[in-house]
C-alpha cells in the first residue's frame, strides 16, 4: 500500500525535484534557471501553513543571487531601487512645486536623524543630463539630505520616462499629499507650455483634469512679481485663487503698492474675494476715466488743390501745437520736413528778435 504524503512531505518532495533540476541547469550555465528556482523556493515556503515548520537543512538558503534583468519593450519603464550619490541628483526641470518652506525641510532632516529615510526618492535618467539622476518626486527629501551633508540617498530609479511623465507623476504625488498650490501650478504650467511639452491649454487641461479657463486664470498669476507669488504661497491657507486673481487685476491697474496693501488685508482676514472684486472694479473705473484731456482752442486744416484733406494743425491753450498730416508720399516727406524746419527756424528767429526789443 502506497504511503500517503502529508502537505509538508509534498512540499519537501517538490523542492527536492526542483533543486535537482536546478543543479542540472547550473552545470549547463543556466543562471536564469537558478533565479527561477529561488523564486519557486520562496513561493513554496510562503504557502506552507505557519503551524508546520519547513526544515531548512535539505535546501540551500536563498541569498545573494543578483536579480537578472529582463528585456522590456522600448516603450516600457524599468524599475530598480538603489543607493545613489547625492551629488549626482538634479532637480526636476518640470517640478510642479516652486515654493518650499525652510521649516519643513529642517523637520524632514530631523526625521532622517531619528528614523532614517523611509521612502526612496523617485528618479529617472534623461539624455539632457548625462550621468545624472533627475528627480521625479522627492525634492524635499533631497534638500533635507543635502542639509545634513549626506553623501548617498535611497532612490527608486525609473528609466523610460518622458517630460510629460516627469511632470504628471510629481504633480499627482503632490496633489495627493495636498502640497500643491495654484502658485506652484502657475509657474509649472507656464513652463510646460513655453517649452512645448503640451501644445496648448486644452491639452494641458486634459492631462491635469482641469478646465482650460481655470488653466488660463492660474497662468495669468505669473505676471505678478515673484516676491508677491512667494508671499501668497507662504500664506496659501488664507490666499486662494479668487483672492490671488483679483490682486493680480489690482496690480495690473494700480501697481505693486496697492496690490501689496490688499494682500496684507487678505492675510489678516480683512478682505474677502467679493471685497477684492469691488476694489479691482474701482481701479478699472479710475483707469478708464484717467486725467482730463485738454481740448484744442483752434485748428487749421490743410487740403490739396483738388480738395483732398491733408491734415490739420491744432493749437492748445497751454502753448502746445500738434501737426498731423497724411497721404504724404515717402519721396516727398524729407522735402516737406526741410521746408517746415526752415519756416519754424525763421519764426523762432523772429520771436527772439521781438523778445529782445
């Protein structure tokens, strides 16, 4: 009668067969077969019930066989975690964040002291930066490492990323952590469009799931001076897009001093979006009215012999005179200018003589 094998015996028997097969492949130089053998050992060990000990004596321990790289399609990304030199890391040229707090960098550096680096930075390699690792996500971590004087940092190296992936991966990571602000978006989106990473605001809007009108409003903030954007970003809890956009309108219509005043009002909680809208409208009205124009007191009109109008000379009470002529052929303009100069010089000489008498 055949002996009935229990679960553990079946596992051991399977391992023994696999091991014998692997040793035969090793004799033939089949390294890939060895790697597959070790993967099978791990799988079998995982399925064994916790209450049934799997003896390790008959099986060589899984240890230092290096992973064998697989050939991936050209469009796919490869993935590996490594310890890389800090000095070889460069910032993401399309970093979705532009504003960082020194305090948060210090806090992260302190966390490195106490707990070490918990999450690897995400990097890729680009032809534009030979021999360097380009950050996709992890600018704060690399800044913290540099502040500590670290020589190496853990990194998840992803090859095969293009500029759109370079931006979008970091953008979504920051959004999930609620670190992204409209002020960061303003600078990042403008650069993406300026560099042609996205054709227009419509394509960019599809990529980041935002309406093109929203994209346009956010990008318009880049006309503000950098120090105002920095101040807004530092107070992002108090300054939203509605506040920022209306301050931008006030800046365009009344200048930096007035815009700074209203920004302080927002930060202090004294100005709502509606109040800013009213202020921006008031500045627009003042700009339309402007200074009162001085009307001319008299004018002289000039016509050709056939009656076609040539222009006019306006005389103002404040001593100004404006001559406006049209339809003068290019070949005749210089001769006309010389005659006019002669007339004005003659008149000026007469005025000087009259004043002397």
